[in-house]
C-alpha cells in the first residue's frame, strides 16, 4: 500500500514536468517586446502556432491613428530637404503641419495643407542646425499627431 502511494506521488510530480509549455511573444512596430506569456491554447511544441496566419490588423479608430499610418517623412536623418508625404485618404484630415526644434517652442516653418494641391510638402532644412525636430500635424478633429525627425 505504501509503495503504491509513493509511486503515485512520484509519477504525479515527475509526470507534470513532462508537460511542455509554449511561450509566446508579441512585439510592437519598432521591434520591442511588449508581451511574453504562456500559450494556453497550445497543446505541445509541435502545434500549429507558428503556421497560423497573423491576425488581421485592427482598423485605426481615431483620425490620429489613420494619419500616423499614412504619413511618411524621408530622408531621415535629413541633410538639406525633408519631404513629407501622406495618402489622399487622409488629406482632408490634416489642416496644418509645423516644424519645431526639440528644445524650443519657436516654429521654424509651417504649411497650411488645405491650400496645397498635392499630398506632399518639402521643408528646406539646410540652414537649421543639427539636432532633433518635431513635425506637428494639426488634424481636423482638433487633435495633434507628432513625428520626430533628426538632422545631420
């Protein structure tokens, strides 16, 4: 009797160590790990966790998220001219773009997007010192989207 109880306890403790848990990781768009956890739905390490297609990206909920997904600034780091491009779908959402230095509130340059006929603008930056600058996008709902650029 005693031998069967000890054998059962041994198998219970030793058998639970054979259960392999799968660990999943999630990353943000910059590649930083934002989540690490145990996969509850995975049965073993040979599961189809890695063969599944990525879940559909959720649709942007706010105008700022739509603009963030549609605005591009190039080249970064900039030397002379910074080109800012945006998609036609968000052209009506952007009202004004300002260029400001990182450590100052002085507006170096701005453009009223509503007066432009295209979906791009070039900021001339050859006369500005090296450093970090902000592009502030003023949106039609009153919110502000900010993007950081550097000048070499």
